[in-house]
C-alpha cells in the first residue's frame, strides 16, 4: 500500500510482537458476547481475522466460531499468536497464515465473519475490501473493531460525523495516570518530529474513509455497536514500556543503537511520574462497525 510517498514494508512492526500482548490495552469486557448477539453467532461458523497480530481479537472471539483463521505479514506476531492459542487450548481450532491482506490465499474457503482489529488503515483498502467481499458467504459480515475515541482524540471531521464519545478522566484512580503526552514528546526527541513507520514516515497519518471504500465495494452498512469501558486498569512501568515498543511509530528497530538509551530515558520519565512504578487508567470502550454482504436472492 502507498500513502503519499510512504510504502508498506515488512519492518513496520519489526520487534514489536514480544511486547504487544502485554503493552496494548484489552478490548472492553463483553465484546464477544455483544458481537455474538449482534451477528447471531452460534459457535459453528468460520472467522477470518486480517492483520491478526498476536491473535488478540481472534482468540477473544474464538468462542463464537468453530474455526478461526488469522492472517498477518509479521512472523513474530504469528509466533505469539500460536503460543497464545496453545496456552488457551484453542490451538486445534486456530490456523495462522503469514500473508499480507492484499495477498490473501485463494484457497481459504468461505467465511461468516471477517474482522479487522485496528488494522484496515494499513492496507490497500479498495483491494482488500473487494477480496473480502468474495470470501464472505451471502449475508456475511465485515467487522471493524477499534478503541472508542475520546473527544480530544477525534479529528474535526470525526466530531462532526459522529458526536458520540466517551471520557476517560483520571479522577479517583488509585495511581497516577500514564503520562502519554510526555512519552510522545520523548519518542519525538529520539526519532524526530515526523511519525515513523517501517522504513518511511507518515507525516499525515494513515487514511480514513473506510465507509466510502466499503460502500463502493458493495457492502451495506455500517451498523454501529459500542461496548462500554470505564473500568479501572492498573499498569506497571514495564507495561507502559511494552506499550511503547508495541507501536509501529516506536517499534524497537527504529531506535537502532540508541534503543537502550531511549529505554533508560523512558523509565526515568515514568519514575518521575510515579515513583512507585504503578499507573492507573480507564478501560477504553470498544467501537464495532459492521458492514454486510448482501444475502443471496431467493430462488425462483
């Protein structure tokens, strides 16, 4: 995929897999149950999770399906996914395939649901949407899952199009909040002011507009589902370090020989913010958008 002058390359998440499951916040509790009700899932269908990473979303939803297939181009992510599947007793029902979304194998079969857990923005959206339409059974669902944005995380266009947000204030939490702004400043100090991504940069971020892309591909929708968050989460300084290294914009390889110096600066920053090494924050809500493939027409 090309975004401006940026081209995807396989170093996008290089070295991040070992940190991903620990560092990333979980999806809101009750996501699987809410999605199961919305899509009337009964444990018999097939799920394809595209850009599956270490299997976080696929394994969270595995209870709803008889078979789960995860696809990701990063080999480290697939190693972590296989390990997690084995640990949870789901190894026999889960298959992990190394491939880009743009190069999905033609022999995967037909799926009831195809999910994208905060991954569609990295892809050639037009091409992937057309491919997924062909992989879904009639009436099947294209599902995009993401953290629900707070008001200050939204762009002006997002605020206009969708005024529903949530607040995640730190009032009443037992430990200091994670100093996200200071961490971002530190990353910029080490890597420069423009967002890094693999071997290139993303000065304007990744594209949106998925609704228009999917409509052009022939999907109907979207239907919007919000699973509420707000629960208190406790995070250690090691968790926050793992979060930083799980991001494409601060993946370990980007720091080169300065990685140890960056981590030392990061840990010093976190110690100043919370000498106990403990942080608290609110669980983000989870936003699900569902597009449908048109059901087959009844026979004569």
